[in-house]
């Protein structure tokens, strides 16, 4: 995921405020990911990369991959909802709260 309009949000916003907002957002996403059995891989700027990892060939069967994909979709929808709890620091922004953009890949490769 990443924050919609992050670059424009950063213009004129003090670095301490931006870091505080990202910390608040990533803390929320971390806790929620754990509740879904999802592991955070890393954060890159405003991006939050995570995965639900299968650890054996037995777990990598098509049915399990589909279940993991469905679980990731549920997590992403929940994350997008929770991001709306974090206030956008730009006073005249169209969105008063953060919005996320998400991408998803499902499969063994």
C-alpha cells in the first residue's frame, strides 16, 4: 500500500509531522497485519509491503493460495478503512483523512 497524494501532502508539511503520521499509520497497519497472520516485509517511504507466506509445498496448494489471497484482500480493505482514522495534515486538502492505494499479487511466483 501507499498513501494517495503523499508527495503533495509533504510539500509545506514539517518533516516531524510527516514522520509522526507515517508512524501512526504503520503502527496501525502492523497491528492489523498480525491479526491476519500477515508479515510486514518492509516500509519504503510511504509504502507498506507485506505478505502472507506459505512455508512448505503442502501449504502451497491452490486452495491454500486462494485462501491466502482472500485473506490479503480482507486485510487490504480493513487497512484502507483504518487509514481514514489518520488525519491529513494539509488544512485545505480534499481528503481530511489519509487514503491508501493498494496492489496485490497472489501465487507462488
